């Protein structure tokens, strides 16, 4: 029985082996049948046909090369082109106490009209209302810079929000627009000489891009000294010591873009304003000083009187910027102190302008201004920034309790490169008043939200 069982097992194994070999042989034969037969080598071409084909190939390559050269010449200017810009659509909400209400004085009333609250919406004579809450396009800048050579630059920046006209919503769309000559004195020293419209070099916050500043608006003093930020003239900016030292000088008209007649009469008098700034940046800290001196003009349109007056200002700036806690990010602490004389433009406080005090137009009533702000900005990783700012400005330091104090908090969310959300709350106490009047104690609460996209 054991012999028969062993014989049967051996036979079964042999049968399986033969079956496997048969299948394998059939598969190999089938694969060999499907393999393509290599083509037989073609006969050699005659030399004349080879030369003809080579000439045709050379002609085609020459045509392609000529086309590429033409395309390169057409697009060569793109290598010298730089386009940048940013959009800042904004939602703003404001509320006021009785003294600060836009409804004060409506209907020839010295205070609020009967039955009207400080935050009620009422009609104005010009067809608008006193509503302060709305969406708006705060800034929309598009800047084009072209360098046709290493010694020249063309700058053209626009914003669709009109400014500098005789009324709100009129004026020009031009912002930083100038022709620039570049002088590379050495590898380390470089001077730019520009002529056109540019930011006045008076303090760091004024020169800082509105897209770089976490706070949506500049300090209150700068909004009164340089409304609109831009003026027209000629400038010379020099950098040295590996760009650690910056020396800036400019001669300008003295009428900034935020003033009413910027586009009509860019300068009301023959005199020009001279502005200068020096800043030394040593890495974790920097310090600088700016100065401006020139002539302003006051116009009495009713009596057709015109009088010039001297004005000047000095700005002291200092800043610390360093990642003290690397896991958080950079800490920035900056401050500017301004002492000035007749520098207010009267855009927000008409009585802050010097007044003609004699009938012959020989004298003006002058004002000394003082301003201070302190900013603290702390990054929390690459995603968030928290900012705090105290801002004080008085257009007449000779009067007591005559300043506007603003306390601001801003929270910035950096979603991705070029996209951020800024949420800012401001509490302002405005006691600025005419000489001889009492401090009004105006309280203004503002919440602002800006979604910024930048290229």
C-alpha cells in the first residue's frame, strides 16, 4: 500500500511538471511571435541629397533664430520693468459723543438740534448725510518703475481716488510720479536725483509705505502737516555704509496733495520749502532727524488779502527692531517727536492756520505746534502682528488742554504672501479749540477693517 501510494504521488508530480513546462513553452513561443521584427537597414543616401537636406535644416534653424531675436528685442524692456501695488478696501464704523457729533451745528443750532442724537443720520445742505459708517476703497495704488539703463529710472504711481482738487472727489490720480537720475559714486555710495511728485522726507512714518504700516492711517500730526503725503519738486537721496546711512534732501512747492488747490495752483507763493533728513541704521536700532523750512501763505478770499509767513519743523525719530524672542518674531518700537512753527495746513482745523492780524497784511498770528507718537509692534510667528500706538498733537502749544490724544490697537492676520487682514480700534479725545474757547472734549470711537492684497 505504501509503494502504490508513493508511486501515485510521484506520477502526479511528474504530470504537474510536464503541464507547467508545456504552458511555459507556449507562452515563450507566443511572446516571440508578437515581438516586432527589426527593420532592415535602409540604403545610404547619396551625398547630393544629404547636402540638400543639411541646407534645408540650416535655413530652418536660421529662420527660427531670427524670429527669436525679434521676439527678444520686443520683450527686452520687460527685463527693466517692475510693477508693484496694493489694494485696501475698508469697512469703517464710527461713533461720537455730543461734542464730536457731525450733527453739531445742523440747522444753525450751536449744539445738537432738538430730537437729534450724536449718532443720528441727518441730511446736509450739499445733498449728503452725516452717516459715518460705510465701505470704501481706502487706497488702490499701482506703481510702475522702468530702468532703461542703470543710470535712469521712470516712476509712475496712480490711485483712482482723486485728491488735490477744489472739492472732495476732484483732483489728480497721480501719486509718486517722477523722473530719476542715478549716480553710482562707488559700490557703496549711490545717489538718486528725482524730479516730480514724491513723498516729503520728513520723518520715517511719512516715508514708510502705507502697505508696510500695520496701522491704517498715519499719525494725526502728519495728517495735518502733510495731508496727502506728496509734494512736487526735486530731491536727492544718498545711501552709504552698506545702506546704513541715508541722507535725503528736497526742494518742494510747499503745497501737499491733500490741500484744496494742489492741482490748480501748486504753490501759492514764490518761495519754496527745503526739507532734509538723516538716518543711521545699525541693524537692531536706528535714529534720525528731519527738518523743513519755508514759506506758507494765507489768503483772505472775502477781502482779497494775501500774506506770506515763515514756517519750520524739526522731527526727531528713533526705533528699535529686533527679534528678542525668536520663537515669536520681530519686536518693533518706534517714536517721533515734532516741534514746529506754522506747519499746520488748516485742512482739519481751519483756525490752526496763521491769521492776518493787520489791514495792510503785514503780520500774521502764528502758532507753535508739538506732536509725539509711540508705536509698539510685535509679531507672533509669521501669521499675526499686534500693534499699539499713542499719538498726540496740538496745533497751538501756547494754549492749555489743546491737543488730540489717540489710543490705537491693531491686529493683523497674515493669511499668505501678499494677503492680510487689519483690524484696528481707535479711541480719540480731541480738545483742540480756537483761542479763547473752552476745551470741547470730543470723543471719537472708530473701528476699521481693511483686507489688503499686495503685489
